[in-house]
């Protein structure tokens, strides 16, 4: 393991969590969430989204971690329940991805043409479907914010004490899961890469595209575009290979990027259920999109 990289990553994670907690606490304590969302709140309430989740979703367009910090602070104040925090936080990934998706679409079209465009559009639809699924689950159960005037007041000293206790509970879990991801994810990715090479039913160009997804999406797209231009892959084969590699690498990315801040912001039970539900939903939708992408290859 690269200890210097691990320490830099742990330091960055700690700073993100501390900064997120501070911003989240300010938004909740000042009532900014309610004021910002007052006009939109009646319509959002119909969808099961209260002021806290509405503010978190708005902030998550820039940073899903900042949105999660708002949700975590509301949970700590007793303004929302663990169930609302769980599903609300899972929903934050879509606004952040939607903002980045324009870049993904541009890169995909430029490197892989029609196949790249289909691939990028599928990623967006998959993310939107996951958001819709999470919103549906949230709405079919308790999901209301507790009004601010129903929350017991806390002195600055009490708030500081509660803040310190939260850090003591969550930071060790965040550090542990970040280190675990740093230790386990690289060998898992190497194992998946080796497994891809041994698949007999995949043509070699498809294997190369899928395997390149573990390095970077641009590498996979460039290989797909080159293979299509050389006549080694059809558009349908390239799309399937891109989605296959993306689906496999998605699972390791979820653990590597989400586990640390889930356990840094939320109590262990809430963070653990978030991670498991995120992996389960992503796996289900990944398999569904792969099945749809395989249909043109079968007929």
C-alpha cells in the first residue's frame, strides 16, 4: 500500500467531513433551508421532499458531499428520521451527476461517435431511474421534516459538545473504511481485469474496451471508437462492452468514493444501510441495462 497516498487521502477526507459538518450545521441552525425552499416547499412536499432534503438536493448540484452534510446535521438535530436521511442522501447522487453528464456526453460523442452517445445517454437514464426508485421508496413511508420550532433548543456549549461527540463517533469509522477501500479495491479490480481476459464469449476488442473502464472512461471510449473505425466492433458490440466494463468498475468505485464519507457523516447503522442499498440498487440497474444492451447482439 502507498502510505503517503493513504495519509493524503485520509487528511482530505477529514477536512471534507469537518467542513461539511460546519456548513450543514450552519444551514440547519440558521433556518436557511426553510427560508430558501419556502416557495417551492408545497410542490416538493407532494413529492415527499421537505425543506431539508430540498436544500440538500440543491446544494448537491455542486457537491453531493455538501448536500449529505446538510442531511447529516438535520438528522443529528432530530429534524429528520434515519429513514429520511438514508434515502435522501442516496438521492443526492443524481443532481451532482446530471451536472457532470454534459462533459461525459461531449467526451463520449467525440471519442466513440454514436456508440458513445448511446452509452452516455444510458448512464444518464440509469442514474435517473435510480433517483426515481429512491424517491418512490422515500415517499412510501415516513419522510416528513420536523418543524424547527418543535426541535429543542441547544446552547452553543451544548452544540459544541454534540459536534465533538459526533466526530469522535464517525471519524474513526470513516478512516477505517477509507483505508479498507484503499487496501482491497485495487486487488479486486486487478482480479476482475484478469477475469475479463479469460472470458471466451467476448471478442478481444470488447475485452479491451471493458478492461479499460477500470483505468478511465476516456480510455474505454477511445478504444471503442478505434475498434469501430477499424471494423472490429459494431456499434451494438461497443455499447455492450462499454456498459459491461462500466458496470463492473461501478461497484468498486461506489465503495472507494462513498464509504468514507457515509461513515464520516452518519451513525454506523445508517451509513452501513446506505452503502448496502446503494450497491444493491446500482447492481440491479446495471444488470438491467446490460440485459437491454445485449438484446441487439442476440437478434
